[in-house]
């Protein structure tokens, strides 16, 4: 879809420089979000997209600062509303490549009500959730994915709520592309992001992106991750749910896939259906009210 | 013969009261008359008291009228509730004599028709009762019989031959009943008049939706709510034909979020809701102000806070429209004053939104949204439609989305346009979208965002002035009461009271002309359908003068007589120096 592509060096090396901006990320050293950002650069460079045709929409949080760091159109909105804003962008101009980004608080707490509806619509948007199990920006309170009993400023005697399982939720909502990535595995993550962006329909990419300042999980996560077996059939919903519910390890890879009509396609069909009898001019429309 | 007639039909919701009123309205309009309807119905689909009022005349109509000339009562409850509103001298009540016993002081003419019995026993279908009454009205007041048949056919044709014939029989039954049993003694009559100019029959919501299409609206997102939903229904049918899209959002937060996403791509976008939905949108109104996005937000006001009285009218969301959201975010607030103004006003709203790159909140209300009127058929070739200020090639050399300019408006690039790439944000930022918490920057950018609002102050049609020019008494109303005020005013002028009205259609930024008008009056009355006098408070704060609040809080619009009475009362005070 690129109208004019960014030239890439020969020999398979990719040049991410055209996608960088001169805004320096505010993130703490070691923050998982750096890794995610780099993978996004690499995906954009590999796909040779042109900056003016990309829109990165975000909510509010450390991770939601990301759009400013990418040379593309961006819309840094309000807390929790990234999906409906992205829906508006994509629906109004389906030619754009729309990517949604943000944190787990943005996605699964304040904005959680929008997820099933983005799933039902199957909006053609890839949503990258940088999950660090805390609200990073507000200094590390437990989020919807935080482990129960975790002690933080607002839970001095331990987190009261059990954590949400975002992958199981996504499969239950029948999101048409569900994957888990890890910012500590950039090669695989780039591949997952690329697949998510290429997917025609709603892709939810749950990315483990540790918060080094308030909840550093690099070590335990690195020990528990495993790549999804090549034998896993992501179109098998029950098998996918089984993977999602796995407790011992953290499966990384494409967990669930269900190719179906996207919202953009539905909108197009609606337009065509409505125009079956020709496009009425305004005077004709007025006549019907006489 | 009296050719200005206020009809009212009352009965149980689900008995066809509304469709009876609608068919009557359409018939009067097609006979070449002016129409002005007023609806009030229960929130439940079936059951509860429902009422439909129609005023029809050969002359231009400004209000629903002050009293009822012809009352049709489908049952006892309708009778008991409405009899007090019927004109005593010369008024008419038509009641269902099978279910209703008239009592109390009757108006001059009372005609009983056993409509329930006719429907149940002779036509074997109780649901034909409303059509029987239409036949009655046809014979009594000259409502054109063939026109009624045509409308019934248009409305019921889809239900099959049998149902249609049954309803034709019902129409005839009512007609013949009057012919054989009721000698007409009243003076009301609906005349058939030649139509001078092309007209359309629209509800406030329909006019608004059509205006939005004319303005170039290409995206609508909304969540159903009374009394705004029919805007979405019309757009859902029509926008896709124009290459646009309508999305039924999961809530109003999502609706406005989607609208802002669409606006960000350069599409003209709108949402419509009522109080509860508009309350949910507060945070996003601030985002629209901060990210300088053009968006139109329609509030069809209903009565009361919380769920309040969903099917009743009120003008109590003005505070919210002016101030919703934290911090200080610019917005334009407009109020629609008539069905015709709903069409042209929403076009103005889109123009203002793109001109200033701000959210425009358009206040309508249940009374306006759901009443129908005949208006001159708009000529699309005469409409002025504005588009966003686009960046020039030199703007794109070093593109600054929020460049400081004389007017405050910065050229707006949209995705897909090379050279314009930027990240919009609700965080305070400088000209070039760089985040900044510097005190001077916050001050400067806030000033920029507010400065833009001045651009609408000199626009045409943003207020109306009515009445004499050497006024002693001024009336400043807003929104849908314009016609009612005008009617009261001309009666008062006829009685020699020097009164004039200033009716702003643009409420925020506030028109300096309001101050000039106030200073030219001895006293100013501000009629509002709210408890606390919301616009009066704005006027006092802005111009430092006092006004006479005239509030009504009944879930119902003002009547001309109520305003007239207030004018006379204030007139007395001036005469006697109280
Ligand atoms: C309506 C609203 N409530 C609360 C906040 C404060 N707030 C800002 S970001 C945030 C949570 C951020 O957590 P997450 O989305 O997980 O992103 P992270 O910072 O961890 O990347 C909160 C609670 C806000 N900005 N808006
Ligand atoms: S607080 Fe945590 S999430 Fe935020 S930037 Fe720092 S490390 Fe990243």
C-alpha cells in the first residue's frame, strides 16, 4: 500500500533510521518498551511502509508515549480510549495502516470495555499492549494483570484482585488474531508484530514489557517463557484456549487465529449495498420528505 | 371558520395515538397548510399516557399554541388529563363514548363517538380505533379523505391487503358515524390551499440529519438514546450512500472517541446524544480542544439529571455544554431554534468546527427534536460549506501542526498527506507538537486555542432580533423557544407594549450584541426551561447586569400565553416603577 517507499540498504540489512524521530524517549533505562519500539521500527522498515500512511494511536501511560518516537502520523489520546479512536481513524480512512499501542492499564482496566466491541467489529487494527502488570506512569500500582498479593503503594497489604488472563479473554472474545510476545525476544517480537499488522482484522498482541523501575520481571519471565510449538494449530480455538490457560510456562507466539470479514470490509459492503440503486443526489433525498 | 387549529390526540401508549397524529399532520401538510407538532409520550413502548399535538394553519406558525382547540380522547385518562387545556369558548372535545364519561365543565362542543365499540364489535379489531378517529376528524374538519387514504396506504401498504382494507373500512366507519350522528356546530375547519413554494415536512432530528449530510458529514458514531436516536437512524440509511460510515458505538465515550479519530483523518464527523451520553463525553471534549479537532456534538436535551424524564423537554444542559471537562478547553456552543434552523444550524456548526478546529456542541431538545414542521425546501446549491485550512507547500517544509498564527488557526494536515507527519496529543505541547510544561508555553497555547473562537462572532445568522426597535422590555431566550417568544411578542406589541427579543443562536463565545441589547432595555426577561437560570447566570457574569429570570420546569415547552403573561407583569412593574 506504500505510495513511496523508504529506500533500504541492500543485502537484507534494514535501515530503521527513517522511522526514528528526534524526540528522545522518556522511558527509564531498561524499560521493556524500548524493545517494543525497536521491533516496531524494524517491522515498518521491513514492510517499507511510508510514514504518511501510518497512524499510531495510543492512550495514556508510559507506553502510550510511543507514537511521538515514530516518524509516522500519531494520535496520543486519553486513558483507555485508544481502540475507539483507532476505529474512527481506520473507518474514516481505510487506506491507512492503523496501529494501536498502550499499556495493560489502558487496555485491560480503564479501556477494557472497548475490547469485546473491537473484537466483534473485527476492526482492521493491530493493537500492541505493553503489559508490565503495573501502572507505570502513576508509579507502579497493580494493574489488571498484577499478581494477587503484590504489595504496592495502593495495596500495602497485598493486591486484592486475581489477575486477568488477557490471552484467554482475547480468545473468549474471538479476537481474530491473538499472540503473545516478549520485549526480551526482539527477533520473534518483530515477526509477531509484522504478522499482527499484516492480519486483516483485529490483532491483539499481548507483549510482556517489564517495568524496570516498579516491577522488574525480566528474570522470572525469561525463565518461564517458551515458544509455541510448531505443531500448534492457531485456528483450533480449544487448543488455543488450552495454551492460554497454561500455568507452568508462558507460551510466546501466535496463539489464536480466525480469519473473518473485517470491519473495513463490512463498511465497504454496506456502502455498496446502499448504493445498489445508484447514489442519490441531495435534491432527490429532500423530495422523499415532501 | 377558524383556520388556525390546535388538535390534540391523547390516549394509552400503544393505541396508535402517535400514528393517528402523524397521519393527521401529513394530511394537513399535503393539503397545503403549515404544521407545527408537539409530542409527548411515555418512555415505555406500550402503556402509559401518550399525547400528540398538531397545530395547523394557512399562515406561518411559530409555536405549538397556548391552548387546545380540538381534543380527541381515546380513553378516560386522556379525557381527565387534557380537558383543562381545551379552549373553553368554542373548543371541541371528541371522546370515545364507549370508554369515557365526560365530566366537569365541558368545552362548548362535545362529540361522543363509540370508537372502541365500533372497532371491537363491527371491525373486530381494536387497533383500528385510531383510524376510526381519523375518519371522524376528516368529516368534522374537512381533512381531505383521498389524501388520508393515500397516507394510510403508504404507512400500512407493507402489512398486506387485508390489514390495509380493514383500515380503509375503519376510516369510512368514522366518517360515516359523524355523517349519520353528529351535527357539526363548531367553527374549526382545515382548508385545502394551493402550495406556493416547494416545501418539505421534517422533524427537528430529520432536519438536523439532512443538514449534516448537506454539510458534508461523512462519519457518525453514536449510542442510542431518546430523543436523539432518529438522527442516527436517518444517517445510517443515507451516509453509506454518500460513501460515509455510521458506527453504533458501545457507549458515548467510544462514540466521541471514534468521531475524534475520524476528525483526525480530516473527515467531517459528528455524534448526537442526550444528557447522560453527553456527560460521559466530558474528557474527550477536552481532548478535542487540546488536539484542535473539528467535531460536532449534538445534545438533544431531555429533562432532569441522571435518567430524569427521558421523553420530556428541558433546557438544562447549558452549563454542561459550556463547561464540561477539566482544565479549560475551548468549544463553541450553539442552540437550534426551529426545525428550519436545525437544518441550517447544523451546517453552521460544521463550518464553525472546521473553521476553528474545535468541538462544536449543538443544543437541541426533545421538543424540537421530535416535532415536525413544514419548511421551505432547502436549495443545496445556495449553501456555503467550509473546509479545513490545509497546509501549503511552504508550511510543509518545516511542518508545525499548531503553528501560532494571527487568528490562532493552524493549517491542519491529515494522514496520507506527505510533509505533514505529526503526533497529535492531549498533553500540553508547543507549536511543533513537542510536549512542554513550560509556563509561557501553556499560557501561549491556551491563548491560541481560545483565540480561534473569535472567528465565529461576525458570522451571519448567529442571532435573530424580533419586535419593535424602541423597546422598553427585552427578552433573551435561547434554543427552541424562539417561535413561542416571537408569537408572545407580537401579541404584546399589538397590545401596545414595547417589547423586543434578542435570540442568540450562538451561545459561546457570547455575542457582544447581547450586552448592547440589554443596555437598550429597561428590563430584560430571560425565559428558560430550567430551574437555576443557566443562561441568565452567564449573561450576568459576562455583562455585569441583572436580568429577570423566567423559569419553567415541567418537562414541557413554554406556551406563548405564558411568555405574554410574564411580559405584561414586567410591563406593569415598569409602569408602576416597582
Ligand atoms: C481518566 C484517567 N484516570 C487516571 C489517569 C492516570 N493514569 C495515567 S496513566 C495510568 C496507568 C498507566 O498504566 P498502563 O496503561 O499500564 O501504562 P504504563 O504506564 O504501565 O505503560 C493512569 C492510572 C488518567 N490519565 N486518566
Ligand atoms: S516507569 Fe516502568 S513502564 Fe514507565 S518508563 Fe519506567 S520502566 Fe518503563
